[in-house]
C-alpha cells in the first residue's frame, strides 16, 4: 500500500511523514497523531526495528482513525472519554479498515 503524503478532513490538510528522530528504539511506538500540527508521524523501518509494509500501513490506518474520531468529536455514550483517546478501539477500527482496503477485489 502506498502511504499518502497528505489528505484532508473537514477542509484541514493533514500531512504524513516518516520521522526517524521522533521515535527511539526503546519507546515501542510506530506512529503518532499530532492534532496541534495536523500531522501523522510514522516510524521508518530501521536495522534494529525492521517494519514490513503491512505493519507501516496498519500503523497509518491506526493514526488515521485517531484523526477521523478526533474531528468527528464523538464521545462514548455514558463515558467522559473521547473515542479518539481509546487506543484499543482505535486499533480495532484501524486494523479492520486496513484489512478491508488491502483486500479489496475488483472485476477484471
């Protein structure tokens, strides 16, 4: 899958970049949604942390879902936490979206 350089949500441009300086080998994170900067930062593969194209794509979709839910502003019914802050929910939806899009089949 090709990772986009940018996309728009509600007229705002969100940029996507690979940021080797943002992540350390010990932090365990592969991506970051920076709402203040309208930026998704992704960890590039390194010799110590090789990442497959599928892992990078899934990370992108995870961070994309953070932005979608952040801009939607939707909160769980009966909870004070916003959906974009629920890592388990974001990961589940991002993984499902990644799988659906990466397995699309089209008539020839």
